[in-house]
């Protein structure tokens, strides 16, 4: 589904430094979205597939660096999400996570995956794109 009513915010410490992410999390809460917070990409995205909606947001900041590995976590799930009709954001340029060039086995990145409308909202509010 294009839009969602389920959100899974990761790296909430970034809200302290990133005003856009803080506003986005507040938007989801004030709009009465269902909070899905397991703290893990895999179980959260799995639920999005079963519910056919949802958004997983994991931005980074100077004090809260990226933890998700591109080759083993972000890229495989980005492929599944995009093939299922969703959208992804690399959390930096707003482009697809599938366009990230992998330069190291342990390379890490910010990411947002899920319902297209919610990923667009992430890009607008957090990345100002």
C-alpha cells in the first residue's frame, strides 16, 4: 500500500540532533500511527509484508552513527521491499538503497524502507528532499 499507519522508528537517539526526524516521529505519534518497535530491521519489515504496509526509518546523526550493514541487511531488504511495490531511501540523498555502491564488507548506512508515501514523507521531513 502507498500509505501506512504502522511505523518503526530506529535510532531514536538521532531525534536529539535531527529536528526533521524528531518532527517526523511526532507526526506519526500525533497521527495515531501504530508503533512497531522491536529494535530490529528483520522483524519489523517482516510485519510490514504481512500487514501490506509500514515504514522502517533509521536515520543517522553525528552522535548516532549508522549501524545497518549495506550488503547483509539494507540491500537485501531493499530489494524485497521495492519488488513488493514499496520504496526505499538511502537516508542521505533520498535515492534508492539499491543504488548504494558497496565499497566495503562492513559498510553501514542510514535507511528508510516501506510504504512509498511514508518513505517520501521521510525524504521530505528528514532529508528536506
